[in-house]
C-alpha cells in the first residue's frame, strides 16, 4: 500500500494548483486522475488577474503572459452596429497582472511542469473507486486494484466528482439556461484580435474570443491568427446529442445569420462541444478526512470566466491550512475555515454568473431593450468598467467576515482578511523583492524594518519571510498568509499576535 500525506484526485487546474502549493510547503502528495493523460481540448479559456497571481506565487507562470493573449476588451454589437465596449483595465488595487485569454491546456501544462520540478507527476489512468475513512486517515482504492493510504483526500475531480459521491456529499442545484454550442474554430476576416466580440440577436447571443496558438506561425490553415473560441446560445433546443459535424454546421450558420457579417466566416474547427448551464453547490466542502475544491464543490455558468479562477483560488486557500495540519502545527478545526472563507465567494459567483447568463440569453422584448440599449451604455461608464474588472478579477475578495479575521475595528486598509497588494519589499540584507514572490510557499512578517521571525516560525512549523516595507505604520507589523491575505496587524511585540496564532491554530477561529 502506498502512503502519502494528501491524495489529490483530479489533475485539472484546481488539483494541480493544490498539489503545487502543498509541495512548496513540504507536504507529500499524490495526484490521481482517471483520464489516460493530459486533456487535449482547451475547455476554459480565460484566467483573470487573481489566478495569474496564484500561478506567479507558485512559480508556475512560465511565460504564460507572453504566449497567451490579454483579455482587454469586449465589444457588443447588434448586427454590424457596435453598441458598447467593456474595457478591462487597472482597478488601482496593486496588481500589474492582466486577465489572460489562455486555454486551460496551457495553464495545466505550466502547473504540471512546476509540479514535476517539485517531485510529483500525476498518476494517469487511475480511477478512484473507494474512499474509506477512519480516525487516522483514509484509504483510497482504485479501479486497477491499487490502494493509497493518506491522512487527507481532496476531490478536485470536477462536476461529476467521484470523491464527492463516495463521501456522500450532496450537490443540489438547478438548470440556468438551454443549450450552448462551443468550439475552437478557424475564422477568416475577423477584425481586432486584441479583444473579444459579442452579438445580440433575437435568436440568441454569439460570442467570439481570440485564442492563442503558441508555436504555430507558419501562416498555413490553422495558423496563429485565425483561431477563435466561438460560443452560440440555442434557446428551446430539443434534447439530443448532435455530433461534431452538426455542432460545427450550427456554429457556422448561427454566426452568419446572427452577426450579419459577410466579411467573416467559420471554415474549420479544432474542437467543438455543447453543454447546458447548471448551477450547483455542494452541501459541505468537508466530510471528515475528505475535502472538495473547484468544480467538485461548485459549478456555474461559464459566462464571466470565473470557473478556473475560483478553483485555483480554492486550492491556494486550502493548501496552507492543510500544510499546517499535516505538520501538526494546527489542529483539524483550522480546515473548517476553508469552507467558511471560500463558500461565500462561491455563492456570490453562482448568483452573479446566473444573473449575467439570464440577462444575456433572455428573449423577452423588454429584457432585450434593457440589455441592448440601456445596459450597454451603462457599462461604457469608466466607473462601471472599473467595478466590472474588480469583480471579474476577484482581486477585491476579502475574508474580513471569516473566522480568522477577528473583530478588527474599521481602519486603514488592508484589514485582516483582505488581500495584500504585491508590495515592493526588502530582506534584512537589503535585497529587493516583491511580497507575492516571497509568500508563495510560506508566511511573511512585514514591518518598516525587517522583523525577527523565529518565534512565529516555531509556531507555524515552517519558514517565515522577514520583510521590510514602508506600508506598515511605524512600530506596526503585518502577518501575511501564503495566499497573500492579511492574517493579523498590530504593534510589534504585542501579545495580540501570539493570541491570534493560538486561537487560529488550535480552534480555527479568533472570535
């Protein structure tokens, strides 16, 4: 029987992020996936700024910003008439990271490379068929007769999660919309690959997003400048499973009819699919020694590009808590703060993406008038665009109301639970760095002058970076978590830090 500290089931973005984050904190991990190998189809295709930050902290960004395309604008049309442009830009909250149009395959490849450097490769063709818990851990059985003994098991195995089913966790929800057709298609005559395009039509929406093709610059069919992600909504479609040729035919016909463009056309495809939108949220994120993350815990409409982002951020939040528990630096109740912090965010994402989808696909005349003539002008306002960027990026996500934030009175940001911007910092020897580059696999203490960290490192059972920054007030120190959220701030030498550590690590809460 193999033994490890954590078994991660699922080698998609969520599972790979979790495994990388655990390994950077010295935790033994095995990654199991039922697939025969890495996915070849693109699936999700946008990674918002917060997700780019996560990959950067893990050392997995690897030139992704150069090979991907920047998600700069979305231009809306009725026929050939532009009716509005949503521009994603700087929202003034301490990031230089743009949203990226990057296929999920590209993101997964960067994460697999980083995980291999950390000594782990996914075990492909390994289907989990059983998870049997006891007081000390869990035994995972696989279809090939193998067994793995672990202290913790995390299901990152998607909407049809076997781990969730084996743990007896419910996954209630409801349908949101009828069928969408989707494909990575070759198109001629498309303008402006610097942004995405969307057309409103009584028969349903059409959206086109430019897709990167790294390594293909020969100018032949399938070259780098003709590949687009095309998505079409089909209202009231009958049940059935159209084959790939039928999906491509419908994509081509819908684009021509609904956009009215005679200068652009679909002439081939690399991948096509179809799906119906559902919203679902797991009854709980933890059942004993089993936890869920990513699509295994929540699914929602793809409009807004929140799926891959929310999953990788789930993983980063869970990883540092699991690492503390595995090292016996914290008691298991700390793991309950994972759901307490992340579930409210998932609920917000489900509400927002459901609302956006229903507005986009509504065929009611009044709804269409509101969407096409009123909301289009509202979203052109700079303040609204900044707000839309902040929401989509998840850079303003805060855990102020979570169990680890305490009862901090209102004051200057960041407050406990807030994301800390990527500040320029210096080590005690004067070496310059960035905060987010220092906290990927460890905690940080930040003050005007790099503080002593030995006592805190002893409590956390792992390394802590000592960093200097002008941001904290004179005489103040900040404790920053590995996911770049502020854990505690207060006077240097104050007993408040020791009290926070004791309450959080022993009881999973400081209230």
